[in-house]
C-alpha cells in the first residue's frame, strides 16, 4: 500500500475521481468507482483489481489492515472538504475507490460452472442505473447464477449502480450481450431453459407458475417494458397480482418478488 497525502487537486492520478459524472468515459476505460464504506470494503474483499483509493485519515486507520495484502495500491488521503472539492459533490462517508471492470464470463463459462437447475436473470432496456443496482443486489441475494445484460441496458458498473448494489456486483457473474434476444433463444433451445418475461399483462400468475426447473427471468424498464424481439423469444409471460389502479411495480421491487417466489419453490 502506497499512502499519498494530497496537497493539491491537480494530480493526474485523481482524474477518475474528478470525472465521476462522466460514466461513459469510465466505462470506455474499463474502470468503475466504488463509493461509501460498505461498498469499498466489499471491493477490498473481492478478487477484483483495485486501481486506487481515496479517503480521509480516519478511514485510513481502519483500512490499513485490510489493504496490507494489496501491494502497490496508491491510497490518496486528505481532509473530507478537500475530497469533496475533487469529486464535485458532498461525500457522505469520505471514502471511495476505483476498480477495474472484470473480464466478463461467457454464458458457456457460467453454464459449465453452475449446477442445475439453472437460475438466470436478464435485463432488457433497463437504463436507470439505480434500479439496475438494486436488481443486481436482489439477484445476488437470491442466488442468481448469472445476470445477462442486454445491449440496450446500462452497465451494472456505473457508479450509481455499484452503489445501489451495495457491492453485490463484485460477486455476481455479469454477462453483457450484443443480442439479448438471440442469447435467450439459445438458452431456450440448447439448454432447455424457460425464458420467463416479467410482464404486467401476463396470462399466468407468479405463484401459480412452476419455477423449479431451468429458468431465466427477463426484466425490462418500467416505462417501455420489454422490446418486441425479446418478448417474442420468451416462453412465458408472468404477472404479479395487484389491486386495481396499480398497473406495475418498480422493476427492482418486481424482481424481488419473482426471485423470492422461485427460491421458495426450489426449497
């Protein structure tokens, strides 16, 4: 661990923190920002590469034992007010880190490693990074073996997605797809996977559907739902019973209901 006391704001190594509001730039560089103590702690405890950390003296005292095995990581230390002037907004906890987005596994890699019955999830057109982060956390909590991220969805490694996942994204296999519909079709035909659309006007109800076999749930955006191609690929359209006047749930809430019911049935 290389401890560096910050004396000015111009150090080029601080550039990822100064550009936190430009997430596309970070994604192109293959990096992400972990924000907050719990998220940084989970990053440190993961196998992911840490580029650097930025924290106050108070956090340094706690993190020195945790980072002792991470040789060569630059840890930038400064007063909280100085850190806030670097990142451009108020830091609630005074600790952040930059990590490298891991090389994604292929669907084949996940299928080889995962026991059956398979338990997958996919997102289509989900661009709200905060909702995506909560959905990732739900997937990790209920034992999803892989999350397929469609070509029209945001990356789960955007800063707000990482923060709302509470670092769960560090332990969840994430598979980016260039053609989600084709990938789901392959799972259906080659791996006997039921591809289930979470759909508010679905003909079948969640609790009455058998979810004990190979399953991949597909979640879309709250506004436009699933794309036509993806929806046509799905084998089932399942809804959550709701009172009149409420036509849908937030995708993060809906995913929790679907995943819980599947886990309940699977024992």
